[in-house]
C-alpha cells in the first residue's frame, strides 16, 4: 500500500530514505590525464600549470624539477627543484644528467639560464631515449600528414583515388617495417629506438617519392639508375641475405609480412604514376624501380645504423 504523507512524516530518517531518493552514487574515477599533452600542447593548447600538477600526481619528478628550473607553470624555483630532485630515487642516467644543471643553477642563481629540454639534454636512459624518439616520430608524422593533404588537393580529381590508395598502402607498409626492425633487434635494449628509426627511414623515402609523383604540374619521374627487373633481382638477393642464416622464426615471419605489404605499396605507387601520366607507358615500371631502390637501402643499413 502506498504510504500517506502523514505516515511518511512519522517515519524515522532511516525508514524515510527510500522515499526521499537513493544516496548519491560514488563518482567514477577520473581517467588519467596525458601530462605530456598538457606540457607540449599535443592536439590541444598548452596548459603548463595543469602539466605541472599532472606530473606531480604521476610522481614524474624529473619533469617537475625541469619545470621548476624553467619557470614553467610556476615561478622559477631552484630551491623547489632541489627538493624535487632529492625525491628522484633510484638515481639513473637521467638523474645524473640533470644533477650538474641543477648544481650550476644553485651556484649561479642570478645568471640567465637556458631553457632545459628533457629530450635534448636530460634523456640518456634507454626508456627515455625511446620516448623521445617516439615524440620525434609523432612530430614527423603530423607534418607529413599536412604535406599529404596539400599534395592531394593539388592533383587532378581523377588521380585522387590512386593517391589515397598509395597513402593507405604506405601506412600499412611503414607499420609493418617498424615491427620488422623491432623483431630484428628484439634481444637488444635499443629495439624500440631501432624500430622507430626504421619506420622514419621508410617514411622519408615514401614522402620523397610521393612528392615527385603528386606535385602539382611536376614532370613524370625520370629514369631510374637501373631497370625494374635488375633492381628487383638485387632486392631478392638482399632479402634472402637479411632473412637467411640463423634468423629467428619471428623475424622471418615479420619480414615476410613486411615484404608483402611493401609489394602492395610499390604497386600502389606505380598505379598513382600511371593515373597521373596515362600517356607514358613506361612510368609504372620506372616508379617500381625507384621504389625498389628505396627498399634495397632500407634492407641494407650502413655501419652504425641501428635500423
């Protein structure tokens, strides 16, 4: 039976709560913030005070100390940076790189100081170097995306589907190339840096080629230094050498996947060339030869190259 208003007033507060509404639900936990996005302004305006607070919550004391020394999100606070630095345990290569900078600022508190860039002067450990390499790759990718949009807007409407297909194939290939190089260096501490380096090298080759193929009013690609057949033959030799011997099974699998993705990319670039210069019967094979030369270079890094 539905209680009357008089009955409700006679009930105790405990008995009354079902009719006065359920207790407020516990707020859902807030998702973690991207402190770096706040600091660097990734796809959003910079928020230095917010970044500083975020780094404190994450206990990223190296970035807190750097911001205190730079006066970012806070007035310059050398004493505060020292207190923050003393919380950085255990000491590692990044800590050791920051220590002399802090000590110099303590010794010369009134001197004009150069802004501290974490990746440029502090990052020395393998995780930090990999992080900085990833940030550099993201900046390159963002810049390339702008250039690709400009190229697409400048070519004939009829060639745009071929352009889009070439870009999509290139992205698939570059992702596979990153994984291939990662597997190549899987037992090394530099595997992340190496994989990023491999992707960036392939990306630079792609951007150079597509700028030639899609530049508004540009001429068709000139002759390659050797025929497509000759370049392809050399590539097969280099591919077998790269995957031969005692190469791990996972690396061989990654290499096969990458090679299949690369063939789709090579042919998509040739189709783009044919779409742009339909009267040139040789333009597709010339493009295949040029892209194949790029692939040979990608599979045969020089001495000291970590690709």
